[in-house]
């Protein structure tokens, strides 16, 4: 199972570059280009398989939290499309 997540940074490109670089070094790959929402840059990433004996799961430690208000902003954008 491939894992997909969106990385964001509250402090701009320098922080986003660090986050993306860390994931690249762990075998993750970017999907598409950098996007912006509410002034925050975002990068979609595809990662490795994470498996357990019971089922395929994404480890919570692998998921970056979104900044405050980002989920609501993304829902508003979805409603427009």
C-alpha cells in the first residue's frame, strides 16, 4: 500500500524544504508541484509501504498535522469545485 500525505509549513519555503527533504531521504517522492492555500505552501508526497501483521496501516507518527484553519479552508475550496 502506498501512503499519500500533504506536507505544509507555517513558516514558508525554508521549513517546507526541510520537511520535503526529510521525506525524500526516507524514500518518499513528491507528486505535482507546490500549492498554496491561506498563505501556506503545500507539497503532496507519496511514500513507502507501512505494513503490520494484522493489516496495512499508516503510522500516526508519519502524518504531519495541518496548521490551524487549513482543514476548513480546504473544505471551502472543495465546495467551489
